[in-house]
C-alpha cells in the first residue's frame, strides 16, 4: 500500500481573504493498493454438499481454481478544491477522480471444453472516473430561524481497458439469457441478451405477417446500468427549538433488467395479460419492401399465449427499463427540550420523528429501480438487476436522546 496526500490553502498563500471570499484550498492525493483473493479459490478444497449423503464432502467440479492468479492492483488519484464565500455561508466542494484496476480477480464463465464452467482468473484492466460536486448555502441565517440547502451532484463512467486471451466481453451471473456484461473499450455495466432484428435507425424489423424478427445472436448489447448522474437535495429548517429536514434523491438514466416482470409475464401473472391477451395488437416496427426501403408496420396479429411467449417474453430487450427516479429519502422533525430540563442531572434532551422512503416517482414498472440482485457479485456486478429482490422498505421511527 502506497499513498500520498497533499494540498495548498491558496487563500492564505495569496492573501485573498476578504468579505466575499473566505477560504480556498486545492487538494490532491494518489494511492496504489494491492489486493489478494480468498485462499480457498487458489486450490481445490473440500466443501460440505447437502445433496450428498450424511451430508458429504466434495470438490466443486464446475469451478477451475486460480492457480496462477496475481494480486489485483488499484491506482487512484483525485484532485479537488474547497471554496467558501460570504463568511462560510456558501461552500463549494468539487472533486474529480480516476481509478484504474489492473489484474481484476473475478470468477468468469469459460468454455466447458476446458473441463469446467467457471474459473478464477485475472481479467484485464478497468478504469473508473467521475466528478463529485457539493454546494451548501445558508439561505437564511438568523438567531431564531435558519434555512440551509445542500446539493450533491455526481457521475461515474466505467470502461474496460484490457481483457486477456483476445476476449471482447466479460459476462457475469446469468439471469436466463440476460447477462451483466463488460465490453472491451465499452462500459463495465452493460447488459447483454436477445433482441429483435433492427434497421440502421434502430427500428424493429417486422415480417409480412406482422410478427417481429428476432436476432439469433444472444450477446447483443441491450442496456447500460450506469446512471447518467445522481443528485441529492437536502434542506434543513430551524425555528427556535424546532428542526425540520428532508432529502430528495434523484437518478437520471441507468437501465434496469426486470427479471421479476419477465417471470410474471411468462407465468400469466402480469397485468399485461389483462390488457392484451387474445386481442389484436400491432407491433411497433417497420416492414422491408422489395426495393430495400422500409414502411411502418400496420398488420395486426392476435396476442395469444404462444405469440406472447415467442415474440415478447422470449426477447430480453423487452424487459430493459429506464431506472430514473425521484425519491423522498427521509423527513425528520426534531425538537430540543434541553431548556425544560436545565438545572437537573440531564444536560440535554432531544426528540425526533423520522419517516424514510416516503415517496417514489418513477416510470419503472417493477418494485424499485434502485435494486441489486446480489451485493456480493463480482465481475460486472448485479446492480440494476431486479431478480425477485426485496425493495427498499418504508419505515418510521421515534428517537429520544438524553445527555447526562
């Protein structure tokens, strides 16, 4: 582990402090960190198998162990600035970061011809870079009343720089025919699966009978789980002994694979069946004419169960949805009772009531767009995979805090 951190307070260095500009600092750091893996992934070891008698002990034949795995190395650097104005009433914090991870240790799918299905190995190099910006403003700052607003803005971009053995993509855990996928020179959070055949404008190609044509390739790029940006807005109001604070959390972009919705549709439990089953339906797409040009499809078909399963449920891209949302993360109302107990053995007394996850505005048709199928998943991860996961719960709590 190597690290370096440094900064310059240029407001004092250049004697810039005045009534408008209070403080300014430029900071930067660099670090290099090595990481190993679970030692039981480096050589075969016995594990308890419940499917064997007694139960018994066995070696997993589907996993090829990482005999020649090298340490995973992470190089990161960050540069930022902290600016304060109007006697600290306005605070601006900006940081840009870049992280490069080489020799990633992941468990990936390999050809069964190798004698196994999964293998622990080093899988190339990835890079993450992004921006974090925070702005705090005291809008009202008086003796008995105050209002402070804070805005946080951030985005991250992940890219695969290198993969070994002439690989062009790295697939994660399988969800039917949908895979979290990292593409060489592409995003680390892509989604691959089955899609329709499309023209150069991305429109679905429909045959003469009114049914869409399905692309036989399975590894099509059908989505990206990485958000365009994240925004958080925190407001805090103070009036004498009362404090009211609430926070809105916003995400723009970031696709979600609705595996739960796909299963409901395939089992006849989706609301889609109430609206469309055994009724006429026109697939949105274009029909190719003899001269090679395309016209809008106008041929209706009957959405019986076979048509739904073959041309809708069978196509992975139908279950990729926009994960944008606006969420009221929490609201807290607090009161300070310290004046009422002054002179007693209690030095401070505060009470607060908090409600969390009170409101969610989204076009996502599943339970919650902010979901992760497996928080322990390696490789390209399972963020944005809705696979029968439990959504964020709404809860309320009352807190009484006493200081003696």
